[in-house]
């Protein structure tokens, strides 16, 4: 089932945003155009524009205004992907060569910078400083999240709060402001804007926890990469942390490998142990709790097609993961 | 002679901006704070804030408003330095280790992104969308310039227009908007804003041409790197281009090395040839012409201390190069 099928009523508008995304790249600088639209053409769920459009339904829906936040939000997401690829020396994304592999690190670095700047520049066509504040603040937070994630590599002394703050910055924030900025751009009432932010935040948290879970529970074929890739790369996520916190025989084995610096030697056992441990059920329950909160955030909204779409999308993007 | 000595009347305000620059970095994320203030502490001429303050003198001068563009402009400049260091694999800047060398590419990449975003975020505290448009547009142009510079490496088929467009994006634009935004932030009359932009643009062009010239005319000791470093790295600047355009015996020798792919073998001869060629005088004259235009841009402004400072700075930052 394709996400687009869920919200058929937005199809035309999402396609319009898609064309605007492509138009947003400067065709006159050909190398830049090619490198920046390369990723664009690889497609994607365009989930952020969809949230903008749904947020826009709570005020006076105007696609010409909404595109001025929908396009920037998708561009910001794309810019982070381009920069992730530079850093991680990745060679494939969405089945295509990355910008970095096809051109080089220099081009990819500045392409990411270009896309970030273009995103913020497009948003300035909306004569509303609040929009610019929210967008630029979100990028600041996302960068902090990226740096924290580097600091947290192989760090097993993380509490739940620490993990949650990291995934907020990494994922939930951009989804939250997509929902919020759609409502702001359409001049929806403040309480609708708040509801949309809370909905987006909670969906984003649920989504990232589910994604971290999937890295252990899915098959290599489903993932397109080895099971437990996060752990192999030192990115310690909730299922792994919970196994450690939970103690017991498995927790102690994990701890001793870590303390003796032998985790890499025992990586397959560690992954099997986490897969079979209680961190899986715990993470699933926590994702479910965020999903409940996302639904609760919509409680005061009138029961209409937009609300039903938001509820369906929340279920879809989180639950398909299990 | 220190640049600060020239405009003593700004000393206190420049020091205030300096403290605000340091405060603008988030101390709570310690790694980030250290990496981002590392470059800050290395100092610099703070020429962009100085231009902002001088631009601000043409309207109602308010340091609390001016800092909201002065700090972002210096941060944008710093972010480009951090990203240049990642890309160029540089290990030293201003006599200190680069962020990249002291931490690593990942940290430096996201530190640069963080500084960019922080810059734009600080500017949003000014409730003036025009400021945000100008700033984000400038970053877009600067990124294009960076990508063009990569494309233009070892490209000898550049005309003068091409070279000038590249240095505009690389250097002149940020100086131009520093002057312009200072005037805008202090709500100076439109014609003053225009004059300041033109002044800054022409000073910036003169400055970059002088800098490109210096790479051939200065000594290794003065430069802190080998003479002709630009050419050695494939960055082809005006003195080199002019030698080629100018033809004659030297131009033909240069062309034959290029066409035979033997420039690197003959790099010392090529540098000596350019140093002794007419490209030097041509570049010097062109820098002088831009300097004249910078002075002319100030012609309609009242003859006061601010104008005299602008004239002195223009002379200083360009002519000390020769």
C-alpha cells in the first residue's frame, strides 16, 4: 500500500509541490542543478509536504502560500540526507548512487549548503518572521542533534531522556514543524497550530522509535542492509539500551562485552540477544504510547476528512514498521 | 598598523559585537561550543561587523539592532571557513589547527551547518523579512560560487566576466550586504542603502583581485604558504588568465604547457612568468578601478567621520596588499 493512496484528496497538490521542488533548483548552474535534483528525482514519501498540506486544512487553505513552507521543509530534509552521505561516506541511497559517490565530497558539501540556503530563501517569500524563526531554529536544533549523535557513538551511558532528546532533534522536530507551519501559513487559530505541532512531534517520535526497532526486527532483505546496522556503526538505540538497563543474564553479558571492549567481536551474539530481549517489546510499547499521544493531540479537532487522514497516516508510518 | 586603529570611534562597539559572537554559540552542547568558538577565538579582522556598524551610521544607529545583522554576517563568514577546511583538508588557519584537524570532518561539517543556521536564526530577531531575504539569498549565491569554483579548477577557458562573477560570489557579495544591511537595520534612506551596497560591492571586488594578485607578488614568508598556491591548486586567477589572454611569447609558452598537460611539470616557470608578466599591472589597475568606484559610490554622502572611515578602510584593505 502506497502512502499516496491514503490521502487521495491531496494527490494533485502533492504533485504540484513536487514540480515546485524541481523548479526550486537553479537550472543555470548545471552541475549544481544535476547534483541537487539527483536526489530529488530519487523520490521519497514527501511526508513533510503532506503534513504541511494537512496542517493547512485548519486555516484558509492556499496552495500558493503552503508551497512556501512545504518546499523548504522537504529541501531541508534533502539537505540533511546529502550531508549525511558526505559524512558517512555512503554510496547508495534509495537504490541510487549518492550525490557524493556520483560527484564528489566537495560538490556534495556545497550542494547540501545550497539546498539549506535555498530552503530558507524560499520561505522568506512568506512575509511572516515567525516562519523564518521556526525554520532556522529547527535547523539549529537538528545540527545539535547530529553533533550529539557523533558524541554518543559507542556511548552506553545514555538514559532514556538522552535517547529521546536525540531522536527529537533527529526526526520528530522537522515533522512537528511541518504540521505546525502548514497551520501557521494558512493562518489557522493558535490552538489548531498547537495541536498540529503536538501531533507531528508525537508521530515523529513514534516513527523514529519504530525505525530504530525495525533495525533489529526486520530481515536483511527488508532493510536492504545487515540487521543491527545501527549497533554495528556504534549508534546505540532504544532496544539495545533497554537490554542493558534491564540487567538480567543478557544485560550482564552485554555489559561485560562493552566493558572489556569486545562488543565488536561478539556483535552477532549481541544483536541476537537484543532481538530476543525485552527491549523489543518495550520499544514497541513506547512507540505505541507516542502514537496514542499523537491521536490525543487531535482530540479537540472536528471529526472531518483531514483528521481522519492524519490518524491514518500516523498508523501507517508507524505500524507498517512492525 | 591594525585595522582597528583606523576607526577608533567604533572600538567599543566592535568589542561588544565580539562578545555577542561568543555568546551566540550554545555553551550547553560543549563539543559544539568548543568547536564553534575555536575559530572565533582565533580572531580575525571582523571586517564585516565593522561595515555593518558604518552602514548603520547613515540611519538611526542602534547597536542592539545592528548586532542582529553584524553577528550573523560574521558567523556566515566563519561557517564558510569551517566548510572550506573540511573540503580542502586544511590543517591550519590563522596559525591554529582547524576545526577539522582538531576534531574531525563530521564535527566540522555539522559545526559549519550549525553556524549557518544560527546566523539566520539570530537575524530573525529583526522583524524585517527583507533582511532574511538578503541574507539567505547571499548564502545561496555563495554556495553557487563555491560550486563554480570547483567546476572552474584547471579551466583556462574563462573570460574576464566569468572570473569577476566568481569573485563577486566568493567575496564581494558578503561585504556588499554587510554595508547594505547595516543601513537597512538602522532604517537609513533608500539612497544611502544603495550607496552602501555599491561601496561594499566595489571594495569587495578590489579586495579579492588584490588578494589574488598578492598570491603572486608577495613572498612565501609574507603569505605563509608557497607563492602561486592558487595556481598550484588549480584555482586560476586574474594574473594567470591575463598572461594567457595577452598572448606574446609568454602567453604561448603558458598555453603550450596547458595544452600538453604539462603545467604541473613547469609550475615554477609558469609562476615566474606570471609574476614577471603584464597580468600583474593589469590586475593592479583593475583593483584600482574598483577602488575608484567604491569611492565614487560615496560621492553623494555628506562628508563626515563615517565617510572618511569608509574611504580609509577601502584604501587600507586593498592597498596594503601591494
